[in-house]
C-alpha cells in the first residue's frame, strides 16, 4: 500500500501538505481533486520520486512498477507504433540485454555461459509479450483515435495534442502496478474518452488520476482524495459521492461552529460581568480557563469561488446563421510552401442556426468539428457554398488552442486594451487608455489581480489563459458563442461557473466538448459531424454512448463478413479498432431480405459453404500436423539446452527456439482465423 504519515511537502516557501497522513490500498482507483494550485501535481512528484517529503514518512512497495504520462512533447522521427512499443519498459530492457549478450557472444563464441544467457533472453522476451507487442501498441493507438494509415507515421508529423495522445498510449503500454494519470482527458475527444474509460476499468493495478472531468472520475474511480488547506482527506466513493460527503461535513462543521460561538459568548458574558466582583472571581477565572482549554471549531469558510456572467446581448438576429450547400475544409501547403487546393472535410451542409438554440456538436476526432466551428468563427474560409449571417451577429469564439486567439508576449491588460479599442472602432462602447482602470477591475473579476494583469500570457498556466479568453469573450457582449473544448484547462469549480454562466446566457450557443457534464447541463440538441456531413443526432449523451458501442459491434460484424468473402485481410491490430475510428466508416447497411427469399438464399449458401470449407479444413489439418512437429522439435531443443552443450550449440539452439516460437504464434493465429471463418460459414 501507499502510506503518508505526518508528511509535510513544500514548493519554495509555500506549504502544500502540512503534517498530513493518508493510505491508498493496492488496486484502488483514486481520484485526486482540489483547486488549481492546491498541490495535486506536487503530490504526484512525491509519488514518482521527483520530489521528496520535507518531513514525515512516505512509502510504497519498492517492487511496484510505475507508469505515468510524460509531460514533455516528444520530438522524434520514430514511427508511432515503435514509439508506443518502447513504452513497455520491461520489453525494452530485455531487448537491450539481448543485444548486449549477442554482442558479447559474437566476440567470444566459445563462452558457454553467454550462449545460455542468449537462450534465456529469448525465453524472457517471449514471456514479456514480444510476439504481440506491436498489435497491443496499435490497439492502444487506434483506441485513442488515430487512423490505421497513421500507425507508422513519424511522431514529429503529428500536432501537439496528438503527440500527447501517443504519450498516453505509451504509458498504458507500460506494464505497471501503479498508474499515475495527470489530466489524461485534456487532449481527447468524447469518442476516445469512452474508449479510455473502458480500458481503465479493466486495469488491475493501483491508479491515481487527477482530472477535472466529473463524469470521467465517477466512471473510473472508487476513492477520492481531496487536497484542501494543506490537508489530504480520503473519502470512500467516486467524485459525486465525495461532493455529497463533503457538503454534509461542511454543514455539520458550520453547525458545530455556531453552537460553540454561542457557548463562548455565554462564557465571555459571565467573565465580563463578574470578573471584578470578589464573590464571583473564582467562577469567572474557571470560565477563563475553560475558554483557553476549549478546542476551537473552525468556521465553514466560504471559498473564493470564481463566478462570472455573460452580458445580455444587444440584439438577437433570427436566424443567426443560414448555411447553404456548404463545404468546410482547410488550406493545404505544398512541399515548396505554395498553397494547394483546400482539403474538404465536410460537404453538402444546409442548416440554420436560430436565436436561442443550444447546440452540442458530436463526432469522432478528425471528422471536422473544429473545422466547422473555425469556419463559422471566420478563422477559415468556406470552401464552397454560402454562410449568411444575421444582421448584428456578434460572435464570441473560444479556440481549442487558446494561443490561437492570444499573443504570448502580451499581458492580459494589453489584450483588453486592444480589444476595447477594436470594440469602440466597430461601433461598440468607448475604449482606450482612458478606460484602463475599468479594464483592470474587469480583469480582477476573472481573478487577474495585482501584478497578474502585467504578466506575459505565454508564462501563464493553461487555466489562466482559458480564463483570459473567457474574459475577452464576455467583454465583447456576443450573441453567438462558439466554444471549442473550453474546459481543457479549467478546474472543476471554474467548469461549474462556466456551466452556470452558459445556462444564463440569452444568446445562441454552439459547443464542442468532451466534458459530458457540461454538454448535459447546457445543450438542448446535438449535431453529428461525421462521414463527410452534418446531421441531427436524435437522442441524449447516453444514447450517443450506446450508439458508439453499437457501431463498434456493427463494424466487427462487417469485418467478419468481409473476411468470410475474402474481401479483406485484417491484422490483429485492425481487429482491435476501437470506438474513435468507428465513425469514419462509410460501410453500407446490409438489407434484410424477406423470409421466403432468405430460405432460398440460405440453401444456396449452405451448398457454397460445403465447397468453401474443404480447402479450409485441409489447411487446418496441415497446420495441426506442422504444429505437432514444431512442438516436438521445441522439446528436443529444450532438452538439449538443459544438457549444457558447447557455447555455439547453445546459441544456435536459442535462435532456433525463438524462430520456432514465432512460427508457432503465426500458425496459431492462422488456425484461429481459419476456425473463425469455419464458424461464420456454418451459421
């Protein structure tokens, strides 16, 4: 188990944990929560050994293997699959050891011990999963939303968010007893998030996760650890359970505080009244001592919660937008820097956006959600068709990458001064240097206080940048909000403030988010972006999750059908394609014929099956014979190795054993594939 006993932990002069104790039991799934800056990531530093306790005792089993997502952006030309495979530290260590041993043997081929070490190394590699490392890695990569065509692309060819997904896949690839996840959902869309939840539910080790996504925490954790006022408190249950328990505790604490204050007031009144009277001096003195001995109950301090609201829009054009036969895409740059024809992602879109609509935009990553939003926000040009804006349309845009709308070298105050001038120039309220104090006060309402208004944005945290973008949006008094993953760097309290503000917003909202709690809270309808178009999704988020799972099942059945007809050969990794890649399929639905026609078709199919089964049965028989022969040879080689032959013989036997093991794996996979085809054809 993980044990903290009277631990104090500081960063610089700030005390983040003060004489606190806690226990995490093996195989527990723990959500670590607390405000930004409370010390969650610092506690992770203690757990992973990069920081040490200032006092107290911290321990966990030394034999535990730890995995966590590296926070640095990988810079390598290594292919995506190889990069993730190398996350299996045990496998990498064994490969390196084998390489050294083979090098030593090449220099001294008569060394019997080295030859035996080579044989053992091959066996250890097989035990560590060398034979299926690539399929395992590719299943993780595909599960996190990559396409099959991207499996071998260089890591450097992907954008930052996709590289961080590869870091996550690499951490999941690593065999571990303790898994540390710091905001693992930040770079995921909803589809990949569903897949990750399913994967983590099956994880058998101890897991500690920092997340500001309440539904994710509810789905994957059963214990909550809360950092507050430099104390670490354990709560049994997921995040929703923690909120309930915490609320009850605070109410009880406040009740106890009020009662104690009444008692203190009563004692103090007696002391003040009788301390000068000789006959009552003794009783007054005893009450003074009682006050001194009394263990004070702390008041329920009201947290400095972050709250804001959108101003009432000056007008509400209806419709806000009218989209006619539109194609959305983005410009493509050629090898010599020339701009080529734009890549079209979504086409044939004809829709209206009405005043007061609250639209959630769903769809797998790469299907065009952000492209649609960026085009409506005027950041991208329309490829074809028309978008007609309502008179007086005023867009507030939150970009998925905050720096798309921020200047890293500028301060929050400089951003607001420039924005105020732009608003004034476009006919809005007056701005400029004369309004600097008003702008400072406005920024203060978004927790940019004191010197923070003059801090370069590039040095700020993700949460601070997100709050600045929100402040700039509110200042513009928009009537249409376009929000593309606004919660990526917001803590739970700020997410709740955003949900409240959006619910009170009187204009129109279009929201792309993987935060299901936010989508449920503020959206009344959903659009599905996928398969090259935009359609209405008739249902809620529970229906959407069920839809994803049904699509996964349909795809698996389709793959089997294609395989049976000889139309497709599917690798182990491709068979593991997960939810995020499902929605890219344009496979047609198979129509169901009438029952009479079906009987005729079935009869004909059975005749065809008999003919098809014959070559399959022959190949199965050949495989069985070959596997028996290989297993016999394997037994002979293993017996020879135990007899300790000469060094060269050991090395040759070891290499042959590796070849036999790989051949047996290939034959077993082929045998399973043939058997599956036999099962399908006999249905």
